[in-house]
C-alpha cells in the first residue's frame, strides 16, 4: 500500500503512467495500466518545499480511519505502518481520534506495526512533531495538558498491547 524506499518508488513509478502533477503541493498522480490502480506520490510534510519523506501509495485511501489502520497495521510490510503514521502525523487535530481507535482495536493489530505507527505518528514527542510541521498546538486546539495526555495514552496503548491486555 505504501512505498517509502526511494529506489522502490522509482522502480514502481517507471511502471506507471503520469496522470497529473501539482507543483505547488508536490503531488503527482499515476495510473498503473496493469492493475488499473491510481497511485499518489507526495510529501506529507512538504507544504512549502520538499520537506520530509516522500511517500507513494495507492489512492484513494479507505474513507474510514478504522479500515486504514486495520489494513496498514496488519500488513506484513512495516512500511505501511510507517507511511500511514507519517501521513497522519501532519493532522494533529485527529490525533485524539486516532488514539481512540488504536486503543479500541489494539488487540487486532500486529504489535510491531502498532509501535511503529505510534512512533511515526509523533504523539510520543508531540511538541517536537508539531514544531517540525510548523504548527502551533493552540491553532489545532491542543493545550500542553492535551499533549501530555496524548503521550500518556500512546504509551499506555503500547504497554497494553505488549501485555495483551
């Protein structure tokens, strides 16, 4: 679903046809003629330039967050958990909802992928993550206490999954 390795991205892109490019957002859409799938190449953290890692993934993602997490956190390839984590890291207004879904379904996910996703989501170090994407916590409705609670909740989810609680 996600390809994060640059060499694999280039190899995959060479197999596809470019549909459209948006040079303001650095998004490129491709069509795979062999499967009929639409793919998207983008920099989730690249608002003004090529910042952060480039991701290549099938487009569109499922609308429901639960289904996105289920697909990526149960994948045998950890790049799916990394990719979704990076993509969700730039949406701090959704972090609370994401952690609620993770907590509710934690037993259904592969432990390694769950930990990888949480790490790349950025909730373990929320102030640094928000600084990286040039976002003020107050702009997205998160106080210092909220950030602290998000970190605690993420750590609890990891611990509960470790002990299979």
